[in-house]
């Protein structure tokens, strides 16, 4: 088991910040620069929307990306908004954005959404093992008879996981308003101060993309046993998966934006994830086959996929 990180004593300490995800985003940017080469210099931001729940970008190549806007980033931006001005992002080179070279209170979330948009072409060219016909609950080997801990409640997924007969489902979420719904027969809500001990005994951990946006992802990964499976789920995790795979993430369940203009209109009107899923994104799973093999889950995974295809 990995050495257990210290447990934050207060809510403010576990909230994290986007800098905690900096190395992951740096690695994703480096990977994309290698994929694009000189062509990256020709791509600019065509439109940016900083919505209430998500930031969205559309690139000049037509690709779009979205990323969750943590409430603490919004609060921090409110404190800064009268103290200076930010440059106009539209028209900037995407290369500058993913390099983190913009003075904006939303800089890292804009960077994350841009990384997601730039990644779209490479989910279509066969370089990754992808599954598009199932969601995370379509892989029972990750959940059946296993102790599952979900950080960031995903209610639709919790409903499906209940049917897979997990040995235990625990839920950690900073949003108090989520607790009643999450505990409605789907699992046990665990207080934040028990994050370390809960993750230390899990066999499968599920982290939402919000952990990337708020910078807690690395800390959370370090709390998971070495022999446990980890999945990262949500539109925010939509960048090239190499940085996450290197950190032993077994599966990334994310989306590809299929209609960039509509996605940005939804965000501009204050819409969130449910409206995006209903209208303009397509779910994909990016599979870390090597990690599944290490965990002894690859054969079960292949059998599950075979039954779905059959």
C-alpha cells in the first residue's frame, strides 16, 4: 500500500486549487505539442464561454472542449475582478493557452477546456483503446463484489452501480446538498475528514473530473492502495490520457463534444452537464489495458465487452 498522505483537518484544506493538477496538465500539453507539431501554431481560440458550471471553448479547427468550473475559482475571481483586467482570449493561439500564459482568474480552467478541445482528433484515429457503446457501469469487473469509493457523487452512476452488487459503496462529496440524494439507497456518505481512511480500504476508486479542475486529483490518487483500480469520470477529464495512465488510472470515462456551437450556447445560458449530455456530447471510455492486466481485470473486461458486442 502507498504511504498514506496526511488527512486535511478542515474543508478549506481539502478544497485544493488548480495548481495541484499542474504537472498533469503540463504533461498533456507536451503530449499534444508532439502530436500536432508545427500545426498547433495555426490553431486559435474562436470562442470562449465562462459559464456558471463549465467553461467551454471552440477552436478554429472546429473542435470544442469543456471543463468544470469549481465554485472556489468563481469566488476567487470575484475578489480579483475589480483589481485588474484580463486580455481578450478570443483569437489567442491555443499553444499559448495550454502553456498557461494568460493572466486570467479562470486561466487554468480555460487551459483545461482547451486541452480537451485539442485532444478530440486523437480519440478518432485509433491510437487509444476506446469503448463508445458502454458507460462505466458497463464494466462490472470494476465494481461487482468490490469495495467502491466515489469521490464526487455521480447520481446516475450510483443508481447503476447499485445493481452491480458492489460489496460496499461509499461516497465523499463536499456538497452537503448532494448527501440526501446520494444516500437514497445507493451508498454511505462519508465525511471529508475520513477521506484517507476510506480510500485506503477501497478496491475501486472513482474520481470525478472536478478533482482535476480543483487540483485534488494527485492527492487522491496517492491515498488509493497500489492494487486498487482507479477510474476518472466526467467531461473535464477529456484530454489525452497519457498523464493519467502514467499515474495508474485504469479507465477514463469522458466525452467528445459533437456540436461545439450548441455546447457553448448551453453554457452561455447557464446550462450544466445534464443539458450537455442530452444534446451535444458523446460518451467515450479510454482504457488503460496495461493497468487492467496488472490488476488481473483485463480478461474480465474483455469478456464484458464481448457480451456487449454480442
